[in-house]
C-alpha cells in the first residue's frame, strides 16, 4: 500500500458584508463533481508510475527480466517488459463519478514484441470507454424514465457527461449481460428462471406499441410465487421472474418454462394461446383466471357487444364489470365453497341481456377457471402465500410499472429495444439473481481509506 497526497487549494474571497452563502455552496457543489474524478486520475497516475518502475526498472536505467503482476496479452509472458513511452493524449473513461482522464504508459513484451497499456489490462478496462458501474446506473435510471431524462439526472447527480444515446446503449448492454448471448438462429438470449420450483406461476400477456405492425406486438411475462417466512398473519409471497418474451411466439415462453417443476396452481389472464401453453406444460395443474383481468375482460366484451346494442352505455358496462369484480372478492371474504360461488356467478350471468353475445361467451369461457382458488385443498397448500388469489395484486403492480415506462413520450419502440427495457426493468423490480449479482459486483462498498489534511495552517 502507498499513499498519494494531493493539495487542495481553495482561493477563498475575503468575508465581507457582501459575502453570499450561495457562492460558497456553489463552490461545494462544483467540487463534489470535479474533485472525485480528478483525485482518482492523479492517484491512478501515481500508481501507474510505480507499476511501470517496478516492472521495467527506473526510467533512465532499464532492468531486464523483472517479473510483472500482469501477463502479456500476446504470449502470456509474466515478465521482461520494456518501457514504450507515454501516450500523448489522455485516455477518457466515462465513470459513475464523471469523466476520468488518464495518460497511459505503454510497455512492450520482449518475447513477442506486443505493445500494450498494463494499467487498462490490470483494471479490466481494456477496450472500455464506459465503466460497468456507469452502465448499470444509466440502465437503472433508463428503466424508470426516458433516456434523455435518465442522462440528465445522472449528469446532475454525479457530474457524468451522460447523453440520451449513452443511456439507451447502456440499457442494451445491461440486457445483454443479463441474458447472455443470442441462441441459434439469432433467437434472443433469456434471463433464465429465477426459481426452479415456484408454488404458483402467473402467466400474463399485454399488447405493447413496438415493431412495425400497426397493432404493436405481444409481451408475455411469467412470474413465480413462493412463500416467504415471517410472523404468522403477516405471511407474504415472494415473486420471481421466470420468463419474458416480446414480439415472439408464445411457444418461446414455453421454452423458458419447460424445466420448471410443476407448480400447484397456474394463474392466467384467459388468453387462449397462454391457456393452451399452460395446459401443455402442466396438464395436471389446476388453472385460475386472474381476478384482476376478469372484470377488465368483461368490460371489453360489453364494448364488443355495444356495436349491435346501442343501449349498452359505457357507465352500465363499467358498473356491471365493477359489480363482477366485487362478486369475485365476496366469495373469498365470506369463505364460500366453489359450488356456492358458482351459484352466485350464474345468477350474475342470468341478469345480463341475452343479446349481449360476447359478454355471455366470455363469462361461459371463464366459468370453469374462475373459482379454482376456493378449493379447500389448494387453499391449505398455498396458505403460506397468504391465499392463492394474491397473485393478482403482484401482476397488477408490475404491469402498471411496465406500462408507465413504455408509454413515456408515446413513442414507438423497436421490438429489440422494448425487450431490452422489459428485461432490465422486470429483472430489477423482481430482484432476478442475475441483476442482483451484476448490481452487487459493480456497486461494492469502498474499502480504500482517504482523508483530507490541512497544510500550511496559519
Ligand atoms: Zn508477449
């Protein structure tokens, strides 16, 4: 270990009647942006000098055959390097602490004649313009706001010179790190299921404004729930990201899920392709229609019927859908059996005019999967989650967050761009291990000591 000491000089104006605190505060804020990166550059510069001295000998008296703490990138030799001079232009590195500029020393391998900068090699920065930490920071912001705003905020907070384009690229880079390389036929890489045997699997699809097709494309999400230990009465579920596709056939979601252990329950939104997928993956597993989607779907069916039935006004449709949602929750609240709940369901259906064909078709299709969660055996099996019906809330919160980001600016996404966004966003929101590990490794707590000393004290 060795110390680098730098002198900090502040040219303080004399305190007088016109002195303004704002001036000093501005000084402090500006120092917060400039000092860290400048101090780091100086300390690295000195560390580099020492490294080169120890590997090549003093500047005017080169020593041959000295060992090195790095290996030649050409022939892997671990010693006998010669000075090859300093680069004239500093190497610019965009970091989470702003732009760090370092003048690099080069060395030459006496074995294979390769010339390289050992500092970059030793710090894992060879070929990098932007550090991983800045990439992760920008991507994290980019999942919560527009890229332009993400760059602006990062520049304000950390004094980085980030641009919207960098924030955009950072998101793509992080998505690639999380998912690994593309598969055969350039199929996008996937995150991998965050849990091998969840108790409940939620499958949900949503339409997103991406790609060339007028109606956009489909994004599908698979989320697993497991119990989390805690005081009785405050048991909660943990959610895990199992799979994600954007603009791909739903069978691609199946490929991501086929290694999972069969869950105790599948919750889905009722879309035919997703229901088919669930039945194919886990033929024995009971299916529950999501209680958040059910009233929404009914309202849509009312609107489809409206074309022929002018008397079905929006308020009627909305109130009816709301009453339907209330009916579902009541069955849980009053601890009804499946048979009792279905009687209530059928009474509700009977009051809907027979001319509303879409609504009737919708309710008939949903009926077999509406009250699966009332099965006493299933309720016992999933009691540790706080009841099988809670998946609905998890999905609803997540979908709201995803839509909030994808809707920003009303812009249209490329399919790959949106897949990158949803990959990073869902991995972050649901704490996928790949994201947690990437974040942990790029945001380690500082272990290097530093202190500010006061010189020439009067
Ligand atoms: Zn070599």
